[in-house]
C-alpha cells in the first residue's frame, strides 16, 4: 500500500464523517420539521419519526455480516449510493397525494442505509489510519459529524424556509411541498457528489479485505456468545435503568420542541417561521451544543467521571423547565433563542456523561461489540418514549406536556446518583505523564 494513502487522511476523514452525520440528522430532525410544515399532527409526527430509530436500535445484530461480506470500502460507497437514492425518492414524492406513505418508505431506506454506513465507516476509520492517526483525527471526525448537524438542522431548514415564503410558485398551496422537495433534491445532489468522490479518494488498505475461512454460521455463533456476555455484567439492572431513563425527558422533548416553535398561538405554539427555527436549532443551538460537549470533556479529564456525572445529569434535564416558561409566557424571539441555546448547551454538557457511561460498561473483553449493544439500548430509550410524545402533547397541551417532560427527567437523575457510587474515582481522568 502506498504511503500517500495513509497520509492523505485529510482528503477523506472529514467528508466521510460529514456523510455519516447528514442522513442521521435528516431522519431524526429535518423529517420532524418537514412533516409539521406539511400538516401532520404532533401525534403522527412523533410516532412515525420515532419508529425510524429502529435501524440504530438493531444495528448490532447485522454489524457482524458487514464485517464478513465484501469490504468496508464497498459498503461505504454502496450505502452512500442508497442514501442518495433515498433522498431522491423523498424529494420526488413530497408533492404527491400519497406523500406520507411513500416518503416514509424512503426514510426507512435512508435509515437502514445510514445505520449500515455507520458500521462500515467506523470500521474503515480503524483500518485506513494508523493508531496515531486515529487519535489525531478523532476530534476532526467528530467536528465534521457535528458540522453535518449544523448543515442539516440549520442551513437546509433555513433553505426550505426561504423557498416556503419566496416567489418560486404563484400557487401558494404548492410552495411548502415544493420547497421541501427542492431541499431534498439538493441533498440528493450532495450525496451523489460524495459517492463519486469517495469512490475515487478513499484509500484501499490491505487490511480492508473480505474475510476468508469464516462462515455465516460461525460468525453468528460468535456474535450470540458476545451478545449474551453483555447480559452477564455486574449491576445489570442498574445499567439498564440508567441507559433507558437518562434521556427519558429529552426523548420526548426532542420530538415536540420544533413543532411547538412552528405551531400557531391558537394551538399553543410560538408560530416562528421555518427559517427562524432552522437558525435557532441548526446554528446557535448546535454551536451551544458543541461548546457544552467540549466543556464536558475538559472537566471530566481533569476531575474524573464520578465527580461530574450528577452535575451532567442535572445539566441535561433542568433546562427543560425553560420550555414550560416559553409555552406559558409566549416571549419574544430573542428569549426563545436564549432559552434554546441554554437547553442545547446543557444537553451537550450532559450527554458527555451518557457517552462515558457507554464506554464504562463496555470495558473488558468484546469492548467494541458491547459498546455497539449499549448504543442500541440508547436508541431504544429514545425511540419508545418518543413514539407516544405527540399523543401525550395533543391530549394535555404544550405547557402541561413540558411539565410532564420535567417529571420524566427525575428517573434519570436518580439513576445517575445510583451509578455514581459504582464508578471508580479516576475513571475518565486524564493521566499525567
């Protein structure tokens, strides 16, 4: 293998992780805003988009076969092609009469392709880089993954908002569907470009080869052995209590926050424009999220995870009270922006604890597989409560719903208190050389 393929990581690591983040944010966030603008109820939005978490929940079950069949490079390029096809299908069917059924079908294609792409990209990262390069680029890859979030939640939503109110069509009834159709055609073009680019630019490391001498049956046997070993860990009940409750409030808030900002005052919402919501969540919100995450990493590296797990649990949960205030007071836009920025900063800071706990429970044999299983339960903890969030909100109203969300944060705070007693004081602390 040529040395230049190893040293040219700047040419593919940033774009690979931008490509990993973009379909995820499209499925998890952009879809919520799009369906709200297309007229769906909050009950329908929360139920349908929460189901789209499922591929990330069950991702560990097919990850061994991505390792067995073909190469990671082949999977990356193939999945990016399918993701582009998913975006194109959504764009094409948005202006049709049966847009809901057809766009959801393509969102499912998008979700499964994206989850598979995650498996291949993370594996390829370890194969295409030396150990030192992996350490150097971990911050770079995370940054470009977050930039994809900013682009998706911010630029794309603002782009759609501008077309919604612009003079694109004389028929105003078609402006919203066509605005979102054009937005998804833009995503299609971006992914076609990324697919072609990665087909030529991704290195071909010798270690990225189809595995020989390993049958699907043997791989399945090894997988189930690894999977069952996860359930032999100490304090299993407490572990699941934490994994499934730490984000219990957030899992419901995230499905209703954007519809609340977009809804009319008669429905209890703030009636902000699509472009404004894109600006709030996708730019200022994501910047606050990044800053919170950076601060979280710094304080844990200095003082250890045990000292900061409870403050982080409070940081991710207490700012949910701001939505109670927003729904009751109906303040001006600047107070909305400040409230969302505080909530997102707290989320970024508090989510550090969740990531570190996943690393903590994955320690020991089968570390990579156990981490993947942990992320599956994390996704389940977001999917199941999120499915009923819209129904709850439409039955009790926005203010009462946000009060309910605040009550739902209590189990996660209690779980953090209990977990704190099991964590070694030096876990997460940077070792001085």
